[in-house]
C-alpha cells in the first residue's frame, strides 16, 4: 500500500478521466461501474436519487489507479475488487473522515466480506448479508427447447406504461428500490432498443428482458422479468436467449448477467442457455 492513497473525485466526468482506463481493462468485473457511470454521464447526476453521487479512487504516486468506488445515495457503496488490506484501509478512511453512515456495500464476495469486517471494527456497526449473486458471461448460446408459443419483439413507446409497471414489480420482487422515475427508466432503455418483450401469438406481452448500453465492449442483460402468474412456461428463457443473441451478433465482446444465488431456477436456466460463471458477489446491509 506504500505510495497509494484513497482520494475523492468530484463528478462522473472527472472520475472517468481518472479511472476509465482501469475500468475498461476488466470490463466484466467492472460492469456495474461502467453501466452506472454511463447512465450518470448521459442522464445526469440525479438519476438514482436526490443527492449527488460520490466517487473515489486508489491512486499511486504517478496517478495510476489501482481500485475505485462509487455511491449513488441512498444506495450502498459499490467497490471494485480489493485486497483485504485495501478494503480495511478504505473502511478506516471512510470512518475517520466522518463520512455519513453507510447503508451497506456491494462488491465481489471477498471484497465485500473484507470491507464489512473492517467497517464493523471501525464503527461498531452490525452487518447482515442481504444477497449473494453470481456474475455470468455468455459462452456458446444454446436457445432453450422447446420454444414457447409466440415471438420476441423490441419494445416501443406504446409499451411504456406496461414496462414502467413491470420495472416497479421487478424491483419489488428482488428487494430493490425501483428508479425514482420508472417512465424515465423506460425511455432511456427504449432509446437504444434496450427492452425486448416476449409476446404470445395474440400479441399479449408475457415477459421482458433488458440490456444495458454497450460500454467497453460489454453489455449486461438486466432486468429479466415474468409476472408471477405466467412463470414456468419458458418465457424468461426465450426472451433472454433472444436479447443475448442480438447483443452477441451485434458486436458485444462480452454479454453478462447477474443472478441471485438463492434462486436455483434462474441459475440453472442461464447455464443451460450458455452462460458461464465468472465470479460471486455479495451485498451487505449495515446498521448503527
């Protein structure tokens, strides 16, 4: 750690100027950083909440970046992979600087555990594991068989209200906060053909899958949602396979997605259609 210092960076443009090369070097592991900063850059700093986002980097003496963090209040702190020593130093740095109490942390499993342990020691807070996730990368796509009746189609503005409602339902189903303006979230996705529906032969939408804009050659499939009464019929697999195919044939170097490790059905589905594990992640909540 000698010669390396954690520093705040003011604003998303300055953060990308400092950390962009570092983030682009490992686009799969940094997918959340890349997609969140792209949203902040293109849609403004208050996409995720009423407070401005917070950024920081671990810099060497010559300005080289070795790690980074961001937070979009009121959301948790998000970290790039850190060593245990780096995670401990960052936790103590936050605590010593009087940073407002963190609601939690999200990072790869080892980093999240190390930061959480150090944060508890530094602040006396208690921590609860909120979610364990797995990052997957698409290998050889194998569309599910049989294909359910119907077809995939790219969503349009006429689907806006339907998609906004599904966005809220999806967030609630996974215990996340929906974006504060679901309609604006839909508009941003529609602008790059980023939402696809599976509809039955009579034209009824029964599932959706989204993709993030391509950044550093990678896209991430998110969200994938089927209303509860319609699950178990193959709609999610069919629409995920289609958006994955389009992303891959459209030139994405890496097609990624996260799953909740508590959901064996989705983990099994994505592996059957060609997704391969990359790394496990964890999300912790802090109190006190």
